[in-house]
C-alpha cells in the first residue's frame, strides 16, 4: 500500500473509532489489515462499518490495557491468596476496559438498538478451584449498553425477566417488539486464560467478544460447562456421504472411520486430538483419553508444536484451538487432522461453535454440571434425568456405580438441572448447535478477539512494545463468511502513569490511595461506579426497582480483602451524602 493510501486508511480508522481512542487517550499511528477475502469484514457484518471497527478497537484496547496494567506475571510463584488477587486484578482491568469501550461505542448505535450481554465467562470456579477463586470480575448476564433511554427500557425488561413470575422469554421478546427495540446479544470473556496471564506465560491470554444480531435465548445468569466436539467439515461431509452421524454422542471409532474416509491412508498418529488435560480433569475425561489412545490417535500434549511453530498448552483455553481444527498436508505430503474433544465453559463453547462457518468446522454440544465426579458420557446421561422422578436419586447412584451418594450430592445435581431449565438451556435434544440458542435459524455473528500474548493456534503475535510509548496490538474480526486480522500501532498520549488512570476503574484507584474527596466529581462518575459495582461485586448486589443495594457482608474476604471493602464502602457513602441526586440509585446496606 503506497503512503497516501496508508495515511487515508489510518485516518478513516481513527475517525471511525474515535469514541474508543478518545476514551483511553490513545493516538492511532498505523493500521495494517490482512483479509481472508477481498472485501472488508464490515461488508459481511450486520453492524455498520464504524461499529465493527469500534468493536475491533475495543478488543485491542482491552488486550493492551490488561497487558500493561493488569499485573501480568505478578502471580508467578506467589502464595495462593496473592495469586488469586492477581487474577482478580487482571480480570477487573480487562472487564472494565471492555465495558467502557462498549459504553462509548454504543453512543453511536441506531437510536432503537441495544447490546445485551447474554453469557459471560469468569464467575464460576473451574476444575480444582474453590468458590472464591471463581468469583472474578466479569461482564455477565443482563448488562445493557445503549443510548440512555433505550438502556433504561431494556434494563427494566431484564429485571422483569429475572424477578417477575410469568414473565419469561416469550414475554420479553413480545415487549421488545411492541416497543420497537432491537437487542443484539453478546457472549463475553474479557480475559481468556487468566491463570496463564497471572503467571506471565508467553502464549494464550486473549480478550473475546462475540456479538450476535439477536439476544441468546438465555433468561438468567448461567455459567456451567458444555461437552463439545469440533470436527473439520471435510470429515463430517465424508461421514454424510457414507450415511454416518457424527456428533458428540458418536463412538470415537466412528469418527476415526470418517477421518479415514476423508483422508485415505492417513496414519492414525496424525489424527491430533486436543482436549483439556491435568489431574483435576482425570475423573471426567480419562475414559475419553483412553478411548482415543486405544484407537491409535495422538492425544495432543503440552508443548506439542502447532503448524505455527509455537507450542500448544492443554491446561486451559478451549476457544483458541478451534482455529486450528482442519485437515492439512505437511511438507512431506502426509495428511494431518486436528480436532477438539471434551468440554468447555458455556460461553467459550458457544463462542467457538458460532464460528463454525468461517473455520469450516462442525460443533456439537451438550450441557454438563459443575461437578467433576463422573466420566463425560455418564454426566451427559445424568443431565437428561428429571429431578421430579421418584427414581432420580437411584439413577444417580447407578451412574456412580456403588460409590457413596449422599442427599447433598443429589441436591447438587438437581440444582444443576434446574439452573439450566430456568436459564432456558435446552436439555432434551441429543446434542445442541449454536442455532438452538436463538429464536431465528438465520442468526449472524461478529466475533472480536484481542491478543494479549502470542496465540499458538494461529501464530498471531500478542502485544508488542515498539518504543517506550508505542505498542503494536493485533485484533481479529470474523463473521460466518469473512475474517480479517488487524494490526494497530498505538502511541500513548500521556505518560504511562497517567494512561494507567484512564485504564483503571475508579474503585480500584480509590483502593490504591487516590482521594475521592479531592478529585473533580462528574455526573458520569455515577454511571461508572454503578458499572464497576456490577462488574466487580455482582454477588453482593440486590436490585430493587431502579435502586442498587450493596451488601458488603455478602463479599468473601478471599474475594476482596476487608480493608479494601471498607475503603469502597466509605467512598460510596461519601458520594451518596455529597451528591445525592446523581447517586439516588445507590444504597449501602
């Protein structure tokens, strides 16, 4: 691209993304776009060009802010309590930056449009984690971004959806239609691979936002696990020609047979199967591991070199491996197939499945519980049970094969099934596909990824420092039919210390020692603090109409130290007393 065209491109991107650049005090010096097709992704998107570009910019600034100010690597070798606090600090920065980017870019949405977070990843403890370890800052269900009047209208309907008996998904959709409102749904993971980020590892951490042209059919905050199998479309098409059904429930022997139909003569050692691994997952996945090994397939291990030349990891990160699911030939002409099997957190599973068209893969899913005590296939059967059945406890004991099953465990599984039901998660179908989460079958997606560190599955570079105040950050945009990789070069408009303030939540600044009584108070502080409370302390909040009640006695000290709680409480009381009109929505219990 010649100099004039490059300058024009940078100028147009700077103009289109000015709400996000201005919010974070960044100067856009350069933009490089690598497209998988001739025309831009925005030509295939249901959003306007400026909105698509602002979303890419939000993903990139989230990656930059987290990498610079999220205490990257500060948890390496630290004791458990410190390690958890580092993870929460990183999640807080990434969730805050993405939330602020969404807030500013939605000022320019069409007047009757809103973005609503339908699924958020980060609140639930993962395998081997304790409850307070899962209570991370996040953007979760019901967070609405739109022009103020639209946001208030949609937010009121969300509260009815959460709290009013008889007001379910059909009523929610009917109210939206009656008011002429269009709601776009979002599935968000502001910091994928938080543990790797806290340990300062060179690959993995990224920020992910998937925007859909309709809200997902989810009616409550829901985060659990999904069994999922991701296969190259070439394999599933070969199976269809042979009248074979391939999905998560299929015997893995049938999958191998379909792979051999798609790639005749492929050595089974060249069938690379990626699953999560580790001691904490053995109870759930060891039977699956042994099945693949018994078929002669290669169970991908930590350190295996991907075609990018970078080593993969199997301790976390179920979203990114989807990018590598495909058939290919190596330099010697030998066939290889890479596929993903096992399970993922709900938001990650749905995000990966929604890109099946652009990656030419097929994904099948099935709901699982938060427990890790049964093999994957047995847990699939358990989630099909009915807690109302008089045989429910006996059916669970049968799956446990004689191991002790007490009333508490039975209640845990009953609650898991009920949580899925009231959240509108389909439990009856054999398997789920992305379209099962939408009313319409012709849903569309715009996926945005910001890379904090290198990604072994695509070879994409993470945040790179070019000079003391210049950084190169890569983001990826994708729809079902188009994708592009965008490299931004940013210059900080202020010192790093001043820029840190722009990327930091107000409440975190107060904890760090900034005196809220001496800083200039703006009306926007009211919205920012409400947003931060919803992001950082969602478990401690009670909603009463337009009021938000903060219950500090509901915050575990392992989630936030008592001293920090007291600082935030004092700040909230000060704002309430000195600016009662702006903070009339706030009540401290």
